[in-house]
C-alpha cells in the first residue's frame, strides 16, 4: 500500500458544506497502480474487497482490504466496464465484448441477464444500478463497438444509445429514455424518487453534452419523466458517479472528484492527479470513497456515508 500525500491531490472547498464532509487531516491514498483505464469499482462488504475493471486490458481486478493485496479476479473479462452488486451480494457487470449484462453467481458461474432489446444486440452496456425492487437500470452507449480498444468493432443494431430497465421478474429489457447522445454513469437518489444519468457525448463531439440530467422515477418504478440538465461538467466530462446519504452527488471529471448538492450546486473538489472515470463508497461503514483514476485505484476516508 502507498501512504502519504499524493502529489497533485487535495481539497478545494467551494461551499462551506463541503468542509464538513472530511476531517482536516484527510488525504488521498493510492492503493495500486498499473491499469490502462481503470473503471467500475464495486464494493463487496461481506468479503471486505473491491472489484474493478481494467477495461482495455480485458480484466477484472480485486483489492483486499484486509491485507492490501491486488489480484486478477477474471481474465478475460469480456472487456468489463461498469460493475455493481445486487441484493444477494452477486457481481453484476457490463461487458463490452459480449454486449451484455452478466451476473457472477456465488459458485463462479456467469449468467447472461440481457444482451438484446427487441431482438437486436445491445451496443456495449456501460454502467448499471439496482433499484430496491431488484430491477437493473443500465446505459448502453456504443463505446465498446466503435473500435477494438475497449471491445470489438461492430455495427450498431440499435437506433441509438439509450437507457434501459431490466425487469427482475420477466427478464424483459425496456427502453426508458432514448434522447441521449452517449448515456454513461447513473445513480438513484437515496429515496429513489430521482434517477440521475450522465451524458458523455462530449467524448465524441465537442459540441455534444457533458452534463448530468435528473429524471423523476414513475410511481410504479418502471419509467421516467422529466430529464432536466442538473449540472454541466466544467472540465472534461462526467463518467461514473455515486450519491451519499444526504443526496449529494460525487462524480468523476478531468479535475478529479466533484461534489454537488441535490440541486446541482458545486460544493467542492477532490483533486486527483489523473483523470477519474468512476468511484464508489465502501469500507465497513461506507465512509471510504474508492476512486478509479486512469491508471490507479485511490481511496480516502470521509465524514459522510455513501
């Protein structure tokens, strides 16, 4: 493990509320380095370990909190991108190469949960989140089929890059919104009234969106309404993000981690010496923020809980 202050790291307080989120001696720790593009961290509380993707290197990595060791969890990984944990403690993964949402069972078997919509192959599922009813909501941009770097180059069979809901009972995939350029990270508000979705179209077109939109979740939790832009990224683009217990959004950017209040007001920044792709809360009390930089896995303790 690496200890001490990381060069280029630190806090920038924009609003006083941000200062209450961490202790005065808080620091950013680099836990491991050696990725080509780190992505999709997911915390497994029962085992006290973190799984994350090294996307172009086609592998899933595992960091063990008990001893700081890192090992290869799976290779090849289907060019895994976003990961999360379902209500039964199983790994859910967005795979670019298979163009599928998969679940790793407790015995290690891999189950394909979804790879098509209306009979046509998905583009390359990017990120996903699980609702309290067990439904899986996921984004499906075409990053994994644009070139052979993060998947396998192939034509899109869909009408665009959309956001979907995978029904936990029927297994059917339903499109919940189709007006995105490149939908990316997504997260529910703590009460699940809102779903936040990032649009990272800026990666392909400087005139395209680089913002996060807020949707109202329908009462039956099967659809969305609204979709206003809540905040625009000041540097680079938004990728993955998470929400804490108070409803604040902690999101990736070219400036490190940005923290916004639920109304979209920027509260502050955690400076990270690499472009950040994604993050998650973990640790025994969900008060440790794990951060995927370009090549490295970072972490820091906060005074708030995810």
